[in-house]
């Protein structure tokens, strides 16, 4: 069975491919399909990671602060995706908005791998990592399916899991 880190790495690679695809959209080409694909992938990924990995790590002293920061970053990036959707038809603002968003998403993925994941690898046993991996894969698939018809207004942005006692998944 794959660990949470293997699943997350694969998901990061899928997100990177979608980022490249969106950034490569030519003027006049369909923007909506690659944008919605990236948004759907990111929202499913972020919410599954928050509900499975981050909600676990906020209870581990050595990873708590990084996990809380990661949750806030996921929330902020969902809001950025909402903002970017508003400029899909605005030719003057679309390219700079998407470029900035894609750079921010790519930076977040790199920082997550180098920061939180490195710390979490030390904090989690192999058994925990494998168990979380199975939970993440199932939750991500469920969320991606729930978001498969995502067009127009997306669901509410991710709520912080800190202090709620509940998973931040809608």
C-alpha cells in the first residue's frame, strides 16, 4: 500500500501538469476547461489533505504549527481560485492573474514537500503513513467525484480545521 507521502507526491505531479496546461492556454482558446480542471483537482486535493493529513498533524506537537500554516495556505489558495474565476473572460487581466495564481500554487506545492512533508515523515510511523494514505486516496476520490460538475460558483472555501473538532470537508 502507498503511504500518504506517495499519494501526495502523485497528486502534486498531477497538479503541476494542470498548472502547465493552464499557463499554456493560447489567446482565444478555451480557458474554462483547463481552469476548472485545475480548480477541481486542487480543491479535492486540498480538502482531502486537510481532512486526513493536516487534521492528524495538528495534534502532533512537532508538526502542529506547520500543519496550521498549511491549512491557512490551502484556504487562501481556494480564495485565489475564486478570484481568478472572475477574470476568466477579461482578456486584459486574465494572463497576469493566472500567471500569478499558477506561480503561487507551484510555490505552495514545493514548500509543502520541503517543509511540512519532511517534518511529518519523521513524526509518522510507516503504519500511520500507510493508513493515512488509504484514507487520503478514498477522500480525494470522493471529493473529486463530488466536484466533477464544478462550473460557475465553486463550493465554499476550505474552513480551518483548527479548533473545530470536525473535518473541514463539505
